[in-house]
C-alpha cells in the first residue's frame, strides 16, 4: 500500500530545477494575471489597455523625474515591507505597520519641531530613534498578546490602525495644528531634521540609502546570526523551536518590536524626507501595501527591494495613468491581491492535484 | 455635557439607531460564526462586506429595486467567498494570507468599479433603498415598538437569524456536523461527514451573510456608497465572534455592544459637543480592543485555521 502511494506521488512531481524556475517565475505570473484583470477595469472605462499601460510605464520610469518619484514611493513600501518580513519570519503577521508608521510620524514631528539647536546629523538620528521607538512600542502590546496569550494579532493590529489614523487626524487638527493656518497641518520641521535630497533636481531623499542599509542588515541578521536563526526556527515551527531550547514567545515579541520599529522608521522617513511636516493621509496605505511587497519577495529582504520598487513604480505610474486616461489608481489593489494569491496559491497546487486524482480514483 | 449625552442615551431613538447600526455586524457575525466553527478562519469578512455594500448599491441603483440590489450584493460577496473557500480548503493555503488578499481585492474591485461605473464625482449618488417596514400592531407597542418593529427588513432578518443560528448549531445534525468538522475533522471524516463539502458550504454561507451585512450599510437608509464604507466592520464582526466565545448568542451580544458604541459616537457628533470628531469615531475601535482583551483569547475550535489533509501528512 505504501508503495502505491509513493508511485502515485511521483507521477506529478515536477523536476527540482524546473520547480525552482517555476517558483521564481511565480511573482511575474501573478503580476501578469493581475495586469490582465486590470485590463478589464481599463476596458470597462472605454480605454485601450495598451495605451493605458503605456501611460503607466511612462509615468513610472519615463523620465528621470518619474523614476525618482517611483523611488521615493519605494522607500516607505520597502521599509514597511521589511517590517512585515521580520515579523512574519517569526510567525507573527504584523498588519499594524500602517498604525505604527502613523504614530511614529507624530513622534518624529514632535522631535523635529520642538527641539532646536542640534546639528543635522544629531537631529536626524534623534528623529529616527524616536520613530523606531514609537513604532516598536506600538508593536509591543500586540506582540505580547499574540505570543503569551494566543490572541489573533491581525484583529488587534488592524483595529489599532484605525485608531492611529484617527489619532493623527486629531493631532493635526488639534494640539499639533500650526497656529494661524487654515489647513490641518503641523508646523514645518526644522531644516536640521529634514533628510537631504541626494540627486540634484529631484526630490529623491536619503531615505533610499537608509532602506538599502536596513534591508542588508535584515538579511545579515536573519540568515547569518544565531538570533536570525531563532526567528526563522520559531516561524517555521514554534513547538519544534521550543524543544530545541528556544524561548519562542520571547523571540516572537522581540521580532514584533523590531518589526514595529522598522515600520516606525518608514513613517518617520516619510515625514522627514517628503512632507516636512505632519499632515493627514500622508500615507496612502503603505503599511497595507507592505503585505504584498513582502509576500511577492518571498519574504527575502534583498529581493524585497525589487518588489518594493515594482509596487512603488506601479503606484506612481498609476497616478499619472489616472490623470491621462481616467483609469482609477485603485486598480493597483487588484493587481496586488491577485499577485499575492498566485504566489501563495502555487504552493497549494500539488495538494490540489492529488486531491482531484484521488477523488477520480474513488469515483 | 454629560446630562446632554445621558438624555440622548436614554431615548428610544438611541436604541432604535443602535439596533440599526448593529445589524451589519449581526448579519456578518451569523455568517462568519459558521465558517469559524467549521474550522476555516474567515478574516476576509471585511472584503466580503465591502463587496456586498458596493454591489448592493450598484444593483439597487441600476435596477431601482433594493431586492435586486440585495441579490447583487450576495453574488458580489460570493465571488470573494469562493476565492476564500477554494484557496483555504482545496489548496490548503495559509488562511490569514488568503484573507488579507481577499480584503485587498475587495477594496480594489469596489473602488475601481465605483469610479468606472459612476465616474469621478460620486458625492451625490443615491440609489433605491429599503424603507422601514412597520409591523402591524407590534409597532404600536410603546418604546419596544419603535425600537424593534419600525426597522428595515434586513434588521428583522438579522434578529431572526440569532435564535435560528443557535438552534441550527446545537439542535440539528447539521450543527453537529459543522462543530465536529471544526473540532475533529478526522473523526468527522471517519463518520462519513464530507469535511470539504461542509467547510465549503460554511464559507460560502458566511460570504452570503457578509454580503447582506454590507448591503445593510449601503442600501438600508444611507442609499449610497463611499470608498471603504465598511471601515473595519468585518474585523469588528470577527472580534464579536471571539467575544461571544463562538456561540451565536454571545456573538450577537458582542454585535449589539458595538452597535451601541457606534450609535453613541454618532449621537455625540450630532450633539455638537466641542470635541474633535476623531475622538468619538475612535470609540468603537477602542471599545472592541478593550472588550477583546477583557474576554481573553478564549476557546476556539480545535482545528480553527488548520487545513484538513485526509492523508495526514
């Protein structure tokens, strides 16, 4: 009986190298399917999809300016994406990146507008520290609730996101609102707290360097250190890690706090590099996009740079596509969702084939 | 200020609006609880409700009939329900990841279609909607009549489903099957229960109810649709189920609490008390969090979120 099972299994096993290629191609297939579905939306709008996607490409990478804009959007997507990677590797799903970056933005704005007389280096470092602290603190409670009490972290972080976004609205319309200003916004950050632009004639700021550094550090920590090994072990199998002498609960909480800190830095960098002050809706949902960014990169910190750029360019290009063709930006979400479904879906296909075959055999 | 609030809270209209605002949650909860009890984690409720809200609105707008709108709501939500069921049950994928994708898909589809079908300016759109339906005699009872019997048909459906769901769960073979599949799928399988079928039906049913819940947001009074109109209600419904310890009666109580919180924040805003509007808006979310922490993680179905693999690998 056991023998028959093995043979049946062998029948639909794809060769290992083919499997590898297939796996690497998955994100691309996912994106293509998403783009195809997006074409339906575009067609429904009465626009030629080829024309619309050309406009999207033009807007995304058509000129130095557009390319820089795509990179600017890559920064928060990459940082929040890393936040998702770090927590997910430890078996916690941090959907709270959006809320963490919102609260961190408040912290950064406070440090950036209230403390004066520091040199740029010190002021920027202090702001980043505040952002990381604020984000980390926000992630601490959900981390403990999940690891020690078995709560569902998705619900907790999601509810917190709504509260955080409303809280930012409250702050910029109330206590932090700049005096004698019509618009709900805070006072501008002192110049010493702003991130410098790094390419002349564009608004691309130093956050991109920070993203690359944090991404490399995340890679090194996850794959080259004992702590990274612990994180991955816990994420892979919590109970097995426990038998291996790893305090998996503690590891989960620490990973969650680090994740929150990185998400916080994303929010801080967005204020220090792009807006220069706290405003409402400064994030169009980067913390949510981060999930797709992380999953599309197969939770790898280096590949993530590519997937963050892809989504940054997509978002940026879609905005100019909306202006020139009227196709709504929100169709980006459809591409995101389908890409994620395809990437994770592929892992279930062998199981599905097996199931179908067995059903046929029984029939 | 406090006496103003107290005055509002003690009025019948306050409870009438609390019940109305609890209805989207009650409907979603009565569906979601089946999915959860059958062992499939349904965090995609938010997206399903959003689809229901949009398709209910669009269907009602184009046909002029809220009943046809309701049909569209159900179909729209079931698209996501099927994706969720197929991914979680047939493919055995990570149910949390699938739910996240389902929610993003719901958001993307609804806001894209809104702009595609209705153009850029959507501020003045009004569809046909359900009107309150006064039940003869019963609606004349003082206080209770106003609170319970001058509501829309969706409120009545929600109220009737609470005891009905409880009855199905604990008094019928179907309920036993669902609970068995969530607790010990292998044992249920050995007893001849088709685990896959039960789970599929439960997830699809939960999407239907999510669709009705969404429609009760868009076409039962407001008769309009705005981006992300659900604003986290799918997650609040999920929290209500946890609050109710996976029992329909407890979960309904949870939904009522959030309905009251929602009504309270709307009333505080309407009173014109000088506090920033964000504070009352935060109230339902904060209350949900507090209640969740107070109740604790509780006892969930044993095989909640675990795909069933008959080969035991």
